[in-house]
C-alpha cells in the first residue's frame, strides 16, 4: 500500500472526509433527501440497505421514547428512595441530566462526522490510531451491542414487574394483593411483553415514527393528568417544599455519601439510552445534522419531563420505609394510590405509564436490532452471515432482531435464581453503554480532537469541557453500578451485573482470540482525496465527487457491502 493510500484509508488525521465538511456553496440549500444520507454512507464505506424515512423530530421523538420519561424513572424509583429519598430523586436527576447533556453533545459531535448504524463502534475504529483501531473498535462494539440488548431486556423485565404492581393497586378485603404471582408467572409476563415489542417493531416498522410522535403527546398529557390529580386530591396531605426538595433518609445500609451515589442508578438507567439512537443513522435523511441535534434536544426534554413527573410525587410521598419494603420493588403504583385514595383512580393514572412501557420496549428493540446488525455486517459476531441479512419485505434486519430477542429471553431465566435479577439487567446495560460511549470520546481526546475539525455539529470551545465531564462520569459510573442496592447482601439479592458483564466479555474475548484476531478487519474505510494534508488545505473549496474508490484498511479482507 502506498504512503498516500495508507494515509487516506487510515483514521482521518486531519478531520472528517470532505463530504462531511460544511461547504460555502451548499450551506443555504442543503437538500433534505434520502440520497444525501446514502451518498454520505457510501463515502464511509457502506451501501445503503435501509429506507431513510425519519426526520429530525422523528429521531428526537424516538430518542425520547428510548428513555420514556416518566416510565423509565417510575420503574427504578426504588433505588433513590432507599438510598436517600427526595434529595436523591430530585437533585440526582438534575445532576445526571447535566452530565448526560455533556455525553450527548460529545457523541453528537463525533456522530456528525461518522453517522452510521455502527455508531460508537464505527467511530472508534475511524479515529483510533492504526495500531489499536481493530481491538479498540471490537471492544467498543461488543460493549455497545451488549448494552443495547441488556437495556432492552431491563426495560421489558421492568415493564413486567411494573404491570404486576399496577394490577395490585386492587386488593382483597384483608388488604393483601389481588395477584401474588409465582416466579414463572412474572417470567411469562416478561416473555409476552418481549414478544409483543418485537412483533410491533418488526411488523409495524413503517409506522414506528408515528408511534413515536404519539408517545410524545401521550407522555405529556399523562404527566399533566398525574401532576394535577395528585396535587389537588392529595388524600394523605402534602409535604412541605423543604421535605420535597431537601429530605434525606437513606435506609440501604450504605454510608450517607455513598448511598446518594448508589441512588444515581435511577437517573443513570433512565438516561443510558442517550447514544442508542445513533444506530438509526441509516434510516435518517440527513444523519450528520439530524441525529446530533435530536440527541441534545431529547436530553433537555427529558430533564424537564422528569422533574414534572417526580416533584409532585415527592410532595405526596408516603412513608419511605413502607415503599422500599414493597415485595414488588415498584413504589409508584402505591404512591399514586395513596395520593388519590382510590384503586380505580390510581390505575387510570398508571395507564399512561403502562402504555409508555410497551412503546419504550419497542423503541429499544428497534435500536438493539440495528446495532446488532451493524456489528454483524463487519463480521464481528459469531454467525455474522445470518445476522447481517436485511429482510427486504419488512425493510429491517429481522435476523438480528431475533438474535437479540433470544438472548434477552435466555438472560431472563436468571430471575428464577435471583429476585434481584432486574438489578443485574439494568446495571449491566448501563455499564456496557457507558463504556461504549466513553471509548470514542476518550480516543478523540487522546488524538487531541483533530478528527472533529469541521464537524457539522461542532462544540467549539465547549468540546474539551464536555468530553472531560463525559469521561469522568464514565470512570465513576462503571464501578458504581456494580454495587448492590443495599447491604448486607445474600445470594438472592446480590447485584449480578458484574457476572453478566464478565460473561459477555469472556464470549467476546474468546471469539476475538479464535477468529477475530486473524479475520476481523473492522468496518470498511474510504480513500478520501489524494493526501490528508492536501484534503485539509482544500476542504473549504472542495466539491462533491472528491471521494475515491474504496481502499481496504491495512490487514483487511477487502471492501464490504
């Protein structure tokens, strides 16, 4: 390989390819068509296989549904209540929202340079030094795929637990729950929800943008109903503002400071989907600008929606010790029933959250299938030739979706051995996604951010600040979310997130040693321009057509479709 080719097919030392740079002649009239995104994708080494049907707001709405505030906060409210109460609920959410805004902005900037369904995995490969790009992209890709799959599992399993708790706002005459399900019954509810979400995602692919739009309206109508009803009725009275915003009562057994930190899993879980939307880049008309904007917009909307949901709950909060002792581990149904004093009233307020649970599971299923497909497309998953296939009739990677679904169901079996299985699912999802988000940001910083020069979503002087905050959170969050929710622990209540994480890591490492080390080439790359230095000097005046024929990376097996 010539020196020029080696430079061009390696990581773009001088910044993004010309096709991704802003040009003076097309800024005013950039066409909003699918061909724009397809041309860009071709420049990054792939052929377009999915239809581009989503606009900026469609992407923002899907990103919102991936987090599904307030549903995402409802299912994990147990964590902050046990680890401090209102202070952790409200201020933990504010702190994490600010941090995740930095994560979203950092990922958005890089995504505006490399917008593919491979997401952070592809980005890591392109910006890492040539010597380490394959292994670093491989690690990032596995973390991203595992994170997507386990977060989807956590959403669907959390929905199952939440549905059971919602049913039990109705009680028998002796005050006992109307339904006291066996372990296998809860598993069957989870199985039904998982199958339903996959069916909606697969068979209703063309109407998913409409469902996401509906979810936005549904969410805020539901939020207003909950806010007004519980504050006006407040059957058990209302706490003072000092209590709602300042009461701190940890009952987890952890020291106070650490208890506050462990309680952040609540907000961390709800915002962990931040980068999952990147997997939809190949179904967006102008991904280099639309996806980054959607990511940031969503964090702001989520932050506001979360406060609108949680602040009223803190004003009508029943006894915290009673809430954390609930067998279901789901305090929100009990809080709402206490506030309105009626089982019927409570279930009416819970219906919006129950519907959001299904919509969230569907969105997560969609995103997980896309990132699994993108990783398989580059041969990084065992049996990749099956998982990389796109079902032409449904216009989606159906095989990859089924693989993700089967893995979720198999992992769900853990619940038969541990009542704290949901902790493991949510914990490992947050851990893996946090690692996958951190890798491209860290590599970009190591490379002195030269790869984001000319990005279509530039952070400018805020870039270093956002990157540092994002990386600091990642280093803190990974060990934090391996901790049990409370101490002391037993075999049935320990946090199995590290075990699941190590299991997936072992599988990925074994596959890399036996196959990937010699055969995995990473994503395809393009020869852009004749020389990197020349490309930088002429970027401002470059015109479409600068992209040359694909050149494989050193050690690659050739161009991939």
